[in-house]
């Protein structure tokens, strides 16, 4: 592990890692923070809305940067975790900036802020950067550091730059045009193309804290140092080793060697009931052409999320195979777009490990995740391309907006409940590019099949007793 100061840099291996934004003290009176990652091109700007990863857009389109959730340790530290695979981002991405914002508070009120990165594979701590208390005062947004390409590899730089103007000021520096949504006309979205980055809404509540692990047998607590938690070290170790041992990542148990055991990090769960799909470790595999993917970690019955990135052109399709090697309908996802990126859903019957058939030209990377990674559609959600969302709440009118970039494109929105077949809520071409459909009360998945920009906005209603899910209100029917 290498600890660096502001302005310092060091080479990184480029392997997948988990990055934590940590507060050494958390609880009553200590402001909450919201981490974010921005993916920048060689001009130092984002290429579009999908290059911002935060709690309202939890994963980048290529699934190489993802916001996992937070975890609390017994000593009061709170860590917000991101997972980053530098080798999985597009070649156009030159920098990955790690930032944080605080709603209604300043970073001078947040004690002991630091960033650390650990190897996903081994748990080794790769870098730690602690923000000096004098460097964080009146700022309401803060850039902690950045991962950047250099000479065919990756390096990390400790930035330590704050913004009194908050997230809008930070976002503007990196190419976002942030507007106040209250000043915008709600019906102007369809004609304006993909909308600008939104002001961040109030953060959802954090996930329940993790229980503190017991110290492993044969260990004794190390002496605590100011501002740092005690760490278990092997009995018989000298005092120098105890003093030098860095604290374990917040909320993460440690092995006898002091390395974090990362399998216990929790995701910030969406509102779906647990019977929608089991939890299992995220699985990734790369390949080329047609192949069969076996997900050994996914054995229980339930839904699983499938992300695919394919370089090249031609048709691409991912389908589940049953125990007789027959493809099950409907497919998890499919499309024709060049350099395809999309997310779909598969319903596993629990008969052995989940097996998928990938049909695609060129190179591809597939990621299979539990449904807990899905974004929650209880508030406005925007995206580009195929996606799957989670909804569990009251009856609402769902305002649908989309703008196609191709003359032959087609938009489809479907609803999928746990024990029911897919139901089409809306299907149409690029005109009129908008509609409002009814969602009845209850939990469901919302499946977007598209290759361009779209948005879904739930609006509270007093449901009519005879309204059916997916029905377009009479007013909108007249507009069509």
C-alpha cells in the first residue's frame, strides 16, 4: 500500500479495483456525502450524460464504473464504494475523476475524509490519499483524485480540489450544462434532444451498516492512533508493525494477514422484494463470436441482469439455455447497433448454474449481476440504449420521452412482474417520441428496448378504478 499527499501520483496496475470515499467519523451531526465518478476524454470533458456515475445513475454504459453502495464499521467510519475496471472503459476515456458532494453542508464539517483503492482480486490496498483538514473548508463539492492513462498504462493523482459552487460548478468544469429543472417547461423535452445533466436530487437513505467482524483467532488489537481505527495484527508482532498497519476499509472484515475480505461489501438495494432474484457475486467474461457462457455463481432461481458490450457490427443476441441446451424465449437482450452496449434481464429456473448463449460478431464482454444493481424508477430516470429498471410503489402515471437517432429505430417499454409474462406498456417509432402510460401499484421490472436517449418520469395520480396498466390516458390519446 502507498500513501500519497496532495499533488502526488503513482503508477497503477490497471487491474479491477474498488475505490472507497471514507469518512473517519459518521453519525448524528456529521453530514452525508454522495460520491461520483466522471469519465473524461482527451479534452478533459465528459462525452455525454452517461459519463457521470452517481446514485441516480449507478453504472456507466460499459459497466466498467459502478457505484456499489456504502458500509459502516464498528469504529464509526463510513465508506462509499465504487468498482472500477480501467481496462474495461472505452479507449476514448482518458481520465476517471473521483469526486463527492454534500447537500446543505461543507466539507469542512466532514472530519477525516480520505480515498483508498483496493484490488478486487487480492484485497491489497493500492493507494490511500487523506484530505488535509486545512484543504477542506467551505466547499460543497470536492475532487479527491483521478485515474488517468499514461504511456499505455494507468496512474493515480491526488487532486484535492474543492468547489464552493457545489456540484453544478464542478460539473460545469467537466463539460456539463446544469440547469434548474423548475425553470424548464416539462413538455419541451422531446424537441430538445438529450437533456442536460440534472441537479442531484436528495440522496436515498444508506444501506444498513454491516456488523463489525470479530478479530480472528491469534490476533490482538493494535494500538489506536489519532484519527485511525485499531487494526488486528498477529500476536507477537512488534510495536512498529502495529503502528504501521493501516486501518481496514470501513465495514470490511480483515483476514489474518490484515487484507480486506471484500466479499461482504453490500450494494445499496433498490425497492424490489428479495424474491425477484438471489444475490450472487458479479460475473464477467470476455469472448469473440458465438459462445456459451456458464455463470457458476448464479444457481438459485430468479432474475439476473445481463450487460453486454460488443465491438463491431451485425446482430447480437443473448439467450438463456435450459438443461436441454434449448434457448429460452424471450432473449435476455438483442440488437443491431454498431459497437453495441445494452442491458437485459434473464429469468433463471434454478436448474443448475445459469448458462447463456452469446451470438455476436467481433469481440464482446458480458457481465451478469443480481437485480440489486438495477436503478430505481421511483424518481425520474434517464438513459441511452437498452436498460432494465426496478419499480415498487404506488400507482403512477409514467411520462415516457425518447428521441431516436435513426429513421428505422423503434422504442419499446415492457413491464415484468415476478410471476407473470412480459407486458408491453408502449411501442412506437421516433414520432411522437412521448407518451404517458399507467403503472398499477406493486413491484415490477421495467424493460427499455431502444438504441438512443430516453427518460421515464413517474407522476403521482389518483388512480381510476377502471384504469389498466399500460393504458394511455385519454388526453394523451387525443394528442397522438
